[in-house]
């Protein structure tokens, strides 16, 4: 069968590539065409556009690059129609992907499957209307989404397990004998986009500056971000850049400062106590609007999965160098550290033990085969 996959950022590229590998296990004749990244290409996907050409964040950057974004969207739509895949598989990235789903559905090209469902439980809940209308099957990687989609909105979904949990477990098994560093490490995970790094990294560096005598300060470089971009932030500090080795870094870290996102869950699964840091413009206003607009109490996946505050979140008006330093010092040693580690165990239990990519691939293959058989009968 022919599979067209779309991922708009580094984490989506990783998850989509692993799904492609699992689909090939279920369907040895699988053909892949994709908008994504290097990992998807390495799995045999014909790359139409790299996610670096899509990943604009924030109102102003999106506005400035609007012609490029619209051009990429148009090219993607026409490419799908020309290639005529058996299914389009969307991976997160809802602003772009839901527009593609609408087009493909209206044109009747093929079924639309959504792997890693849009986080509309946090905001933009109105998108449930377009999901119900345009998406044939929704695959969730977060256990609490079942109650949201099925209970609240009466839209059946497939919870397939969490791919991040799979990836971390595989890394641990393959690197069980990894050695420890001479000094304890504080890891800095400042996000995967330039704007996130620009907003968060300077405060992270300043908050940890006084700890450099006792700890190695290690910055995880994000895929697709040049070393030169990081250099202007870390110049004059003791922070060391580690490129493309985030799991290796987390496996030896004593504590971490993490920008919200998948990285918060990865950090928890490695058993590394963390402080979640997310700077925003107009912090007082955003802090107020967050309480009024967001539908959830937390922004980190760790707290959302646990349904309670396991890790401290410093967001908007609570984000400051002093607060980051204070919360970090609490988890370097002492009862707060142990309490957080116990909370991580609860998160791990709630995620379950399903192998997400393989589970999703089996369901997708079964659904597509069934639909094809029915079509031939008619």
C-alpha cells in the first residue's frame, strides 16, 4: 500500500519514522511519501518537503512567512492528489495538518488517519468539529485523551500506548552499561524551535551559573538547530553543548531544566527530576489569559498524565531566574527530589506497556485491508 505521512517538527519526524518502520513490518510492500525530516527519509520515505520549511512558531513569524507556508500547503495538497495514496497519515502539527485533512476529505482522495492527536483538550477545542468531519481514524498516545474524545465528544479513538515510553525503554535496554560522568550533570532542554530557545535558554543559563562549580551544565542541542545559533547564548558561560545525544545526556543527568513539550515526559521516563520553564511575552497578561482560555490546569505532559502537580511549572508570570534557581535547588537533593521520583512511577504506570508504533501499524493495516476488501466486493 501507499502511505503519505506529514510531520511538522523534530518529534513528529521521530514518531513518524518509527511508525513507518512498524508499517513495513506489517506491510512489506509499503511505499512512503512524506513531508517530514531526515529520520522519515532514512526509513525509505520520499521527502517532498523538510519540516524545517514548515516550523514557524508565534504570530509574527507565521505572518512573515505566510507565503511560504501557504505555498507548502498548496504543494502538499496537489502532491497527495497526484500520488493517490491509500491513506494519509497526519502526525500532530494541527494548524497545517487539519487543513490538509479538510482538502483530502472533500476531494475524496483516500482515508485520513491522525497519529498523535491534536491537543485540543488544552485549547482550540472547537477543532473537534473538523476532526469529526475530516478524520476517519484518530490514534492517541496519551491515556487521558480517551475520556476527552470518547466521553466528552463521543468520538471513538484508538489509544495505542506512548511511543516516547517505548523509545526511552529501548535506549535504556541498549545502554544499560553506560558509564557515569565524573561530576553530576544538570541538563538544559530549551526547546526544539529557535523562538523557544531564544525565550528560555538565557534564563536557564543564568539560573544555573552559580552551580557550575559543583555540576556540569550540559545543553541538549535540538535537531535542525545549528551550533552557531546556540553559541551566542552560551558564550561566556560554563554550559557545554551536546548535539543529537539528548537521551545519552538524560541517562546521566542528576536534574534538568526543561521547556514544556515531549521533553518533559522524556525527562521523567529517565527518572531525572526537573523544573518546567516556559517564558512568554507579556507574562502577566498571558498568566491571566492562561487561566481563562486554557482548558487544562497544567502544560507539562508529566502533570497532565498524572492529573496532579508532579513537577513544578514556571510559566508566564511565574517564570523568573530567581524562581527557576529556587525550584532547581529543591530537587537537587532532599525530600522534594524523592517525591518527584515517586510521582514519575505513577506516570509510567498510567502510560501502560503497549508498543505504540507497532500497535498503531497493526490497527491501520487491519482497517485498510478491511476497507479494501469491502471496496472490491462492491
